[in-house]
C-alpha cells in the first residue's frame, strides 16, 4: 500500500481528491493538511507518507517552502505539485524545490492515477505541460561523461545565462543583469537549445538541475 498525504487549503478540493485516491487500488490517504505548517505538524516519523500532493498557494507556509523542507528533512517522500498555475516560473520553482511531478487541478482522474504510479515506480512524472519526453531523456542519461562534456563545452557567458534561467526572472531582466541586448539573450537561448538538445526553458532548467550546474 502506498500512503498519500494531501496539502491544500481548499477543503472541497481536498475531500474530493481524498475520495478519488482511496478508490485507487494500492493507494490510501494517510492524512490531510490545510497548509505546509499543518502538514509538518501532522507528520509522524513512525509512519510517513510515500507521496504528497502539494498545492502551491497556501496560507502560513506555501508549497514551495514545504516542498523544500521535505527535500531537506525527508528526501524519501516524493512530492507531486497540484496547482492551477501553468506558467513557467511556477513549474521551475517547484522543480527547484524538489517536486517530482507537476499536475494541473483540472487533470482527469486517470492522469492523476498515472502520475501516482509513475512517481512510485520511476521517481518522476511530468506530462506534456513540463515535457514528458524531455524529463525522461534527461533521467535516462547513462553516460555521465557525455553530460559533463556538454556542460564543459558551454562558454562562461552561456553558463551564466543558464544559471539565471533557473530563476523566475523574465528574459528582459536577465538581459539587463547580463548587460546585453534582448537579441543577444535570444541568441544564448537558441544556442543552448542546440547544444543541450532541448526545446524549452523548462528543459534547460531540468538539465541544469540534473547536471548540478545549479545547487538546489
């Protein structure tokens, strides 16, 4: 049996999720929490959840902070973000915080089940929103030297740009911080897409996290 904890300040959403998850074979809701602080208070080290469905926007302690806390204190607990937000900055920030998956709240029940199964068996789940093909290809990199060569072959400015990409800053702010034009930033981005064989900003961030270009 896989035990699930729910952290979401919307009671109706939480109760509906709880009922749905309990209907899945091999899954049972261990406890529910209104926010991150309550989640931490309810944790029992003698019986920890295997997975947590984590809302992002919660009072007192949000999903980013709670996921980061879990990563540091109980790294064996896997977190799947469950949010209404589908923008890049939210996805990137949750990945950096330690989330193993990212689902929108309007996802269908079968996708939720698939996410739970995949995170349980493989450690990660990302749908098309975060590019499933991309995260799989990064996680399946078997030749560490190959990945290392990709990092080494980046120029210092490209590395600087890659690190800044891992923030929530828009491209315009990154250009200002690097004292270059937006057109130059577009050039850096397109070059990294080609060098690292990815197609999105989220893909670049995942590469940086996976290959420890940044520390999280």
